[in-house]
C-alpha cells in the first residue's frame, strides 16, 4: 500500500476510535493485557489491538505487515516507546481512552472475519457497544432498487396503504431511503409544521408517514 | 430553457455527482430543472429516485418511439424532474448506428419542454449517447478531478466538441466551464490546476468541489447533498456552483428548441 494511502487509512481508523471511546478503551485494554501465546515475532496476531484497514492480505496468502495502535500522550511516538507497546509479553497499565496513532516500524495483523451478523465487534462482552456501532454505521448491501410496484416518481403512501394495508405500507417504506421518505413527506404535505424537513433519521420519517396515513384512514 | 451537458470522457471525475447536485442547486434558486440521465449506468436516476434501471426509460425514446414527456417524473428533490436512464442505453451506439439523424434524436425528443434548465448527465465515453447530449445542449460543463490522468482525456473531449459543432452546425455549443472536483489542497492538485488554468484561460470556474464524504452519503440516501447535508463543504460548494452557473449560463426564457436557439445565437 502506498504511504499516503496507508496514512489516510490510519487517520480514518484513528478518527473512528476517537468517535467511539468505548471501542478505544477495549482496544487499549487488549493492548495492555498479556498475550498467552505470542507469535514468533513477539506480537499477538489477531489481537483486538491490531487492525487491518483493507481486505485481509493473509487470506491471499501474503505476508502481512502489522501496525499497533499506540495511545498518544503516553510516551509519545518514539520508537522506544512503540517497541514497548508492541511487546505483548510486557504488560503495561491500561491506558486511558485517547486518540490513537500508528507506531512506526510495526506490523498489522489480519483482522478475523466478521461474524454472520456482520457486526465488526465480537458478541458477548461489549456487545451493547457493538449494537450502538451498527446503529450508527452504514452497512452496505446489494442495491436492487425500489420495488417496481411503487411506479415512477414519488411513492404515494395512501395508495400503498389502500392496496396493501398497514404491514404492506411499512414493508414498502422500509425499502426506501431518507431522500425518498423526505420526498413523500414533502409531496403529500405530511409535515405542515416542517419539523421533519431537515431530519435525516429514516425511522422517524417512516413513523411520521405511517402515523399520517393511519390518521387519514380513520 | 437552457440545456447544460455534463461531460468528460474520463470516468470517475464526478459527472453524475455534479449533474445531480447542480440540478438540486438550480432548483433551490427557484428554477424548474429537468435532469436527463443519458448514462447507461443510470446512477443519476438512482441518486435522485432510488430506482435502479427503471423501465421505460430514455432508451425507449432514443431507440423506440416513446414520447419523452411520458417519462418525465418527479424526483426526491423539489423542483427537479428526471428522464430516467437504464442499462439498455449502453446498446444505443449499435442500435442507432444506421439511423439517419442519430445525433439529433435527444434534441428532437426534448423539443418544447418548458423547464428553465435541462441538465444532461453523460456516460464516460464520446459515443453516440454523449454526441446526442452535446447536440441537445447549449453549453458543456466539464468536471475534472485534478490528477495527471484527467489531463490526458481533455484534448479528446475538446476535439469532439469542435468536431460536433462543425458537423452539426452547433454554432452556439460552447464550454461553459471546467469545474474541479474531488479538490484537495495538495501540490498535485495545485499544479494540475495551474496547467488547466493556462490551457482554459477564463473557463476554469471559481467554485471547486472538495472531496467530501457527504457527497457519497447523499447518493446513498437517494437525495442531493443540498438536502442531506446542506452545510457540509460539498453542499456549500455545489450551491456556489449553481450560483456561478446561473450567472454564466442564464436560463433561456423560451421553451426548448435546440435549432431555434442555435440559429438565434
């Protein structure tokens, strides 16, 4: 990987850790914990403190450069301090959650494959943290587009309700993203007060649409 | 009615992002905008409607006999309408090859439309679809990412515009401007900007579109960045671009008539 690309990736990882102190804390604790069976290089492969930014090179059978994440403000970024932090056999006190940065001259271990639920965090301990992350982050999926029965233009939730009932309406809305939901609200004047105009929460928009349609149906 | 073609034969320079967000920006300036998805990838269609390769589409107008006005539909953006594209557009080059007046089919189909602006999103090629879009346009807006590779294709696009202008007698087809996309304050970007500024003196737009994640997120949510994150750097830049385009290429008061506009120029 080119140095610029690597730097960009690591900045993104650091930003993610800054955004999620709980994750940072867990990684810091994992870094500090002694590893029972260190690899020949003296590093704990696959430990929570090691992150691979891209697809796992190990799966392609390549040798894997590894990087450790070292808390700032705890000895700086000097190579001496870095070496201490990457030495899994030397336990260190658990560092406070802080912005993390790459240590030079170290290597990244492959990230284990995601579990079936797609969560980047393991189940069990800290699973509530994982749930919070899943809620916030985008999970890519194959895009097949809105259902053809919606027709062209902005979907009509009243027609959908009349045709498919409440469950059908909810199912159709679940397939739509924020832009389409906002357009439905605007087009059918479901939010006269304009409270939802700048709302990027798709669930709230869906709830408002269903509420307005049910109210009109009564 | 003024038609603006967003063109660059290089892919990944931000044509669709520019088309979608420029359309939304002009709509926010109280213009009625028609976005025509001339690209077989139909990404502009998805970006503003959530539909993937809907049918019927522009293909049925260009290759079949369908009237374009039957396809005009509302998008998720207020005051922006769309003529959707679909994957069959990729076959248009072959299917129209032997037809007379093949470069004019889109211009003829748009005849009489009463929008203030038509924005045409084109594929990353200089084939018949792009030629149709250019023939139907009064101005060309060229998005360009500031990399060495982007400089390579520019001569070809320029030559095609000149060639088409001569062949089809498009006396008023001009480059409205070159807009830098994915802009970052790097030496490479600055150097490339310098080269372009020398080559296209007076045509480089003041607005530069920064690299901004919200632009991508807005596509994901099927709306423009001006709806999704109006205060983001991308949102502000596209609003500024809309104002600049409005100033450089005012909306023509008459309904669309490519030939009449050409002759009156």
